């Protein structure tokens, strides 16, 4: 299919489906449900100061974080839209301790991992946030279907609620970006076949953690500062990774002596975004192995994560391996 700008997401999804004559259309329906739910999230974020969606709900989630109203609203809108399709077996979300098995999903062929609102500490101060999704084939009758390596993802993507609302996703044949036209209410193909630059000049590390890092990480950051790299760090992984995809460079959330396994969650942050960066020609690693080869052991497990341009990541891995 010639990928021409201007095609809308629903048509793009269906044309992609036609490439697989045996496709049942289930995956397409799941992607379209996610698309519809994220339009609702986007519309509420765009008027957040005017409708009652800001602030906290007064509950601590399984991550030990204070839940923002929009964390919970985004989670509920996504799960409700998905559950209505009857097309998936179970969903894991940052905001739900256990996997959720929808009523009509007993024969569902897929499982879905969600970060309903990434960067939610930023939403009250009008800084970009996002939604992340990751889809696998169901391989069991319980939540062990979620413990598959990231390489087995059938699809992964995100929506960034930034200066514009963009949906970026891949089903394993490259990465395409769609911009929401609020006037029409459709995501329109605006960034066909996204390729990450081989090398960038931007590093996205939370330098306030410098003292807590291993010597290898410190050495790498010292080297790139010497080389005149710019620091850009939004503290919404979605925004930092989206910028890295388009401009190149490296995003990192290392382990440190406080966060022994890092902060970023494997199933619904590191794996989907690592899949996209890899599909766009970059590299994603936990510092020792490719992140997409890591066998998950638990639903909310955390991991050190480094991802970005091929040459930047190769330099990072060789510097930190030597140290
Ligand atoms: P979430 O809002 O989904 O809990 O994720 C927040 C994550 C990620 O988006 C971001 O890169 C990281 O937290 C920022 O952590 P620090 O504020 O510790 O740098
Ligand atoms: Mn959170
Ligand atoms: Mn997140
Ligand atoms: Mn989140």
C-alpha cells in the first residue's frame, strides 16, 4: 500500500488489515477502540482547567503513586471502550493492581497493556502527557499471557497530548504518525514511515539523580556533555521518547541506589516504546540486553531503560560496558 499523507487512521488500519487475508478484523477493532477512547481523553485534557479533571483522587495506586483524576478517567474510558468490543481477553493497566478480564472476552484472542496517562504529574501544569498501549496474542487462560517478551508484541503505540494530539503506532511493519484534526475529529496520517536519526545531539536523563547513578552512567553523561549535547527532559516519557524518535539522541531512566530496578514499567512503558524505537531503526536496552528480549516476571515490574538513535545507543552501551 502506498502510504500517502492525508489518509485517516481508520482507513489506514483497515487497509493494513487487508494485507492479511486471514485477518478476522479483531486487531483493527481494538485499535479503533483505543483511537476513540484517546479522542475523549484528548478533548478533556484540552479543557482541563474548565472541567473537573485536574488534581488527585486521594488514592495511592499499586505503584505507590498518588492517582490523578485523569489517570483514573483515562483508565476507565479506555477499558470501557475496549470492553465493548468483546475482542480481547484481558487488560493490564498501570492503574489496576490485577489484570481485568472483561465479561465478553472469554474467547478473546489478544491481551492489552496500558499506561492510560503517562507523565500525569505534568497534567496540572499543562505539559505534554500521553497514553501508551501494547498488544500481544493471548497464549494462556490467565494473566501469564502478559509475561511475553516485548519482541512478541503484535502492535504498540502511543498518543501524545502535546501542542497537537498525535497517535504513533506500529504493527511490526514500520512506524506511522497521525495528527488529530480537531475540526474533523479524525487522526490524519502526517508522519508516514518515521525513521529515527542514526545519531542525535540530545540526551534526556534526569540529571538530579546523577549522584545515585553507577560510574558507567555518570561517565557516559560526562562524555556527551563534553561533546556539547543538549539536555532536554520533560519527565513525561512519552514526550521525551517522541522527541527522540523525531530528532534523535537518547532517553534514559537508569537504575540508581534508590530505584534499584529503575522507575519505568516494563509491560506498558519500556516494551511498547522500545518496540517503536526499534521499528524506527533505533535500539532499546535495559543496559545489559535488548529490552525486547527480557522475559517479564510480574505485571508491574520496573526496569532500567535506555533507548534512542543507533549510534548514540552503541556508544552508550560500549562506554557503560567498559566501566
Ligand atoms: P506515569 O505518569 O505514567 O506514572 O509515568 C511517569 C514516568 C515517566 O513518564 C517519566 O519519564 C518518569 O516517570 C519521570 O520520572 P522522574 O520525575 O523521577 O524523572
Ligand atoms: Mn503513574
Ligand atoms: Mn508512565
Ligand atoms: Mn501513567
